[in-house]
């Protein structure tokens, strides 16, 4: 676990990438920090970020947000409701794909 906000460490490939490009990591952290400024709590922010990742069909971001959500104590039922809410916009095939990515990630944390 990463000590920052109780979120898990990023995957090894991410760690290698930011070791190679530390300025990109710094810029990314500043962008992330700026986005967290405001009245929303950490749980709400994480659920919104998960919804955005789902809508954009970004598998890596979905998996990352699921790991971080789980670390924040967000339940599987809450995560799955976000997927269900996306179904009307994404369609069934894409929603089932998202569901499979999420289920795979949750299984790793079970």
C-alpha cells in the first residue's frame, strides 16, 4: 500500500515509466491534486472518476479506479451500480466488457 491517501501502489509498469520520465509524474500529480480541490469528499471523487473512466472505456483507468475505490472502502455493490448506470449510454456489449474488467480487478483484492 502507498501511504498517500491509503491507495494501493501503482502497477510495476507505471513505476518503471515514471522512473524514466519523472517530470511527467510530477505534472500528473499536480494535475490530480488540482482536480481534488473543492467540496467533494474522497469517496465521491473516486466514484465520479470511475464513472468518467467507464464512459471513456479506458480499461487501465477503470482498473486503477476500482483498486483505489476498494482501498477507500467503497463496496462492490457501489462499484457495480456505477457500471449499471453506464449501461444506457454504453450499450450492453461495452457494459459487459467493463463489468468483466471490474470483476477481474475485484477478484484480485478478494
